[in-house]
């Protein structure tokens, strides 16, 4: 088997695995009520942008285009397509192993080209009709975007490899992103007009990329790291859909003490069992970076959508955010209260219900009210600022009651009571 | 304190893994649940704990009886410390601070984990993790202990400490159902035994009764009895 054949097989397996995961989550109801309507609305908007630029674009400076473009252009990863089982055979076959590595890198860079084309394609009508960019400027920006994204992802691979601590990692990652954004801003605003700047920029970025890739190809001793990272990529959709359910990649290092609330100190002084329970749930949640990340994502995407979309859609987005936040909280509470450790003893039922009510509100409510305030701010006049948080508070309270009742029904159906 | 009468139980509908298993554990008694790999010990325990959906029969805890379970594989929350795990167990069972804090500290000292009290158990060794499971159970002072393979991963000193505590709890009147493969220790500490094989009850009773049922001599060990009974079954 050649390196290319092996890569093809692994890419096929990877694709099959992800499609299978997606199929389990995207049933016909999701397609019918969410994806197809979103697609139709999206295409309609896209077509209209080619005719006339949307009104909201007038308030957005053209420099801002760089941020979503870079974000989208760097959604791929540099992959080696190695598997743990390769230590049995493939590692002994050095030339095949190297060829797989090279093809893996080439395939990853190819994915970068695809993501860039897609990103540029989506914002193209805004660039052309909205900000009136010339074709020369767009081509130069797109080319730089591609080179920058290749470099960023390769560099990100090295950062992940050498800086395992998530709390230190943000510094080099932030620096790389800052440099990338600065370069893209310069090239898309001024640099594209100067031939020498384009030539020097392309030459430097290509050189940097070649150096990084040569180092990567020659680097030894990264097999287990690559295998863990690969497993993470393979299960990325499962992880996205199911949070921490399923097989998670092995951690790169084991933390001995928590980074928040060290010394097991309590958050509140209240000493009732419910208060202690909710305290512990809060600590568990806030210390789980992945979980906090999900809430931040809902807030981030929700805020962007509320600001950018028309009035009626803002309310739809708000309702989706409510659904997502309550769903997240519900899943988190279930994971906490039904985890392996929680089954070692009998819970006081009344206490569990009381704690559950509080836990559902704990994180989801502030997040939702924040989005309500954002909607209020983006609503014309001061009335929105009063109306949306108040209505949001009421709707949230009622929704939690509803969820609480449904949770209890489900629980009693499941339990047999020893 | 605990009466078990399982007609059948399994993980899937119409696929029972255990059948016709009945026994009871009285106050102050230590009952050893024995059997080879795949005999149905863990399924029996899961049925008692109410973790299986597909089962017929009855599992009755005496009125107001509370239980604690020590699993074979320690289970934890990744982001809670040892002390917070104990706090959670105490809160979930509605224990007031004064009812558990001192006891928890004593147990932590007893099992020599004071240095890592505020550390995450996910960073502990296998034996340390097992100790946390034992501390959780002993801290709650339940009426019934359900213990699955407690000796795995424990060093000799910790095993001795654990057995001492078990004796204390029996003296307090707690009933203990212990699932184990360590037959020589079981022979020393258990009052009665339940032997499972291929998902059914093969024999039950005291060591004397096991000797009678197996037909092994009056001086034979528990291992000899179990061995003979299994061979007869084959």
C-alpha cells in the first residue's frame, strides 16, 4: 500500500465516521424545521446581497471583514492521519510512515484552500456590492488569507504540541492571531496596491510555511501526540453533539488541583444541603472548560446574530438561545446528578428536586438575560431595553418550570425504586 | 435488612443474564457474593442498586434502610476535589456539616490521604482512588454496605485498615454484601456465602453448609468447596 492509498483509506474512514455521527443527530425533524428553512433563508439573503448590500452593512467598517474571514479560514487543522494501532506496524515502516505524514499535510493544506474559497465566496457579495472592493483587491486579500491560514494552522500545531497548559496557550495563540489580523488588515487596506508589498508578503509567508512544514516532517517522537490529536479530530462531531459523552481523547497532562476555588472552599456561606449541592454543581461546571465554552459560544453566536439579523429573526434567535441554554443546563445537571459517583448513595429526593430547580437557573438564566439585554439594545427606542429583559425573565421562569416537570416525569418512568 | 429475590435480570429485553437468585443479608452480617468471571455478581449488584431496567423479582431494603455502594472501578467527577466528593455525598444524603465533617477528616487521616484532601482524585493512583470510595461509604454510615471487589488496588496496610473498619461497622449493626474473588480473606471474614455460576445460584450458606453441599471434607477451605461445586456443575 502506498502512502497516498493509506491516506485515502483513512480520509474515507474519517468521513464515514463523521457522517454516521451526523446522521444520528440530524433526523428529518431537524432537517425539516431547522436546516432546510435556514438554508432557504440563507440562500435568499445571499442572492439579495448580490443585488443590494444589506442596510446593516452601512454601520460595519470594511476592515471588520478580516475577522470572520480569518476565523472561517482557520477552521481546519493540520492532520497526520496516524492511529494508535500504527505503532504495531506502520512505525516500523519508516518510508510509508513519512509518506503518510506528507500526504496528510498536503491533504490538510487542501482543506485550507477549500475553507478559504468557501469563506471568500460567502462574503463576496458584501465585498463587491457593499464595500465596492475591486477584483484585484479581493484576489490579493484571498491569496494572503490562504497563506496566513496555512501558517496559522501549522503554527497552532506546534503551540498545541509544546504548550499543553490551556491557561498558558492563549498567549502564543493570541500573538499569532494578532500578527495575522494585522497583516491581513494591512494587505487588504493598503498593501494590495503596492506590487512590492504583495511580492515580499507572499514570499515571506511561503518561506515561513515551508520552514514550518520541513520542521514538522523531520520532527520525531510525536507519534502518541499525533494519535491523540487524530482521535480528537475523528470524534470532533461526536464531541460537538454530545459534549463529554463517549470516548474523549486522553488528556495531555493531569491536573492535581483545581484552578478555581482551590482548597475546596465553598462559594457561599449558606450551609443547607441544597446550597452545598448547588455550590458543588457550580464549581464542577465552572472548572470544566469545555462546558463553560459551550455557554460562551451560545452567547457569542447569539449576540452576533441578534445584532446582525432583522427584527423578527432576532426574536427567533432569542428563542433558539433559550432552548439551547436550557437544554445545556438540563444536560449538565443530569450529568452531574446521575454521574457514576452520584449513584454510590441514595439521594434525598426532595433535596435533589430543589437543587435541580436552582441548578437549571444558575448559569442559563444570566446567559439568557444577557441576550435579552442585547436584543433590547438592538431594538429601536428605549422600550426594548425594558421589555426584553422583563419578558425574558418571565419566559425563562416558565420554561424552567416546564422542563422541571418533564424531567420529573422522565425520572419516575425510569426509576423502579428499590 | 436486605432481601433479594431476583427472578431474572439482564441488560437487554428477553436476554436475562441472571436467573433465580435469592438471599438476604441481616443486620451485623457479612455476606460474601462469590463466583467466577461472568457468573453474574456485578449484574446482581446492579439489579440491587436499581441500575438495570430489565428485571423481574423483588429487592427489598428494610424500612428506612440506607445503603452505600463501593464499586469495583472507582468513579469520580473530574473537576471536584476529594473533599468536595465527600461534601457532595453528605449533601445528597442531607447530612448536616457537624454530622460528617469530623468523621470524614478522621477517615481521611485513617487512610493517609490528608496531603491530597484538596486534590483532584483523577490524579490519584488506583489504590488511592479505591480508598476514596471506601471513605465515601464509611463516612455515610449506612445500614447496608454493598461492596464490589474492595481489595483490588489496595496495599496490605490499607486492606488491613479496611477490614478493621468492616468489623467496626458490623459491630454497629450494619449489613454488608461483599463481592470478591479473594477467597481466603472471604473465608476469614464472611459469615455466609452466596455462590453464583452462569447467572444462577449454585450454593449458599455458612462455610459448614458449603462444605456439606459440596461434599468436600470438614477441614476443606472455601476455595476447595467453591472448586468442587463448580466442577460438579460442569
